[in-house]
C-alpha cells in the first residue's frame, strides 16, 4: 500500500494509472478552504480510498540535527529552495505538480482545528486519517470526531525531537482510541522484528519512509522491491520463531516489555 504526498513529483492520476489502483492521499491543508475542497475532490475523483491529513509540525521546530549536518553540506540549497517563516527550506511555489493553482502552497499551510476535521468528514466520502497523533488525549478526540484512522508519527523524529520513539507512544494512542479507530504507526522501522513488535502492541499496519528511499537511491525500483522483500521475510521468520505463524495470532503477550517502558 502507498500513501502519496501532495509534494510528489508525479501527479496522483499518473500514479493511479501505473499502479492500477489509487493510493491513499496525504495532504497539508492549504490556507483557503476552497483550495482544500479542490484538492480533496481531485483525490476523490482519482479513486483514493483514504485522505491522510498531516496535523503535526505546524508550530515550527528547532531542527538542531538538521542545522548541525548543514555545516558539512557544501551545496547552496537556496539555488532551488526558498525559506519560510520557520526557517525551513522549501521548493519554490508551483514546483509541486499537485499544487498547481493553489496559491502559495507550501510556504503557508493551514493549522488544522477539530472544527476543520468535522468539515472534512462532511466534505468527502473517503476515509479520514490523521497523521501525527502521539498522545492518548488526541486519540480520544479523534474518536469523538469520527476519524477513521490514526498514523502515530513524529515525521521520523523531525516534528518533535524529544527522543521518544513512536513505538513508545503507540500503546497510549491505542488506549485512547478505545478500539474504535484503526491505528497505524511509522518512524524508525528498519527490521521485520520492529514490525512484529508494533503489531503485537496493537497496530493495524506499519509505515516506512527512509528504508524504501535507501533502496530507491541505490537500485531504483528493484531496490524498493528488495527492501519490502527483506522486511516481509524477516517478519515471517519472526512470526514462526515466536509460534505465531498468522497475523491474527500476534498478541500483546507475544512480546516482553521492559517495566520502565510499559
């Protein structure tokens, strides 16, 4: 399964044609509601079954790690990018095909409220998923506002550099959702054993970001396929070793949790 970001270099319709089925569509809400309606309708018309709205990172961030690494980068990023008020480097307006006709998208995006979540639910027939939930309290609000799914995510540690991995946030989000919202998780998943742990804690699915980029950079499509093969084979091996040869058999009791992390 694929979640295609608004910032993709290939438009949603072309990706859908190549895959034979539409991916989920992830977007950051633009400033104007009419632009939101336009983007949501485009995804719905393309057949996307789910709308994944990013809800974290809008308050800015203190990207210390990124700043340290920038000192060793000899390239001038401003040749191709511009800075916004948070100090982030962004592609110039209009460089993302999916944002054509959306005024100043990328520099200024809406800071979503729960009232806007309600409006989105009424606007579309697609399933609504919120990406970036990390706490029990927000999971409860997702349940109250009829959200269909949650992605427990901190953008690979970029949104909040508090050194708390998402797999530690996962149990409390699941608890807050009370079994009424599907929970997915991403961030730091590199091995099949990592996937197994998340499934045992109650996640419905695990997302990967950097691993497939590593494979793509090194070997193109074959590299991406190999990354997925490795993860799948490691997961199957772990399932067998743990006496849970089917996904439905993986339970919380399948893993041991340190008292300091429970």
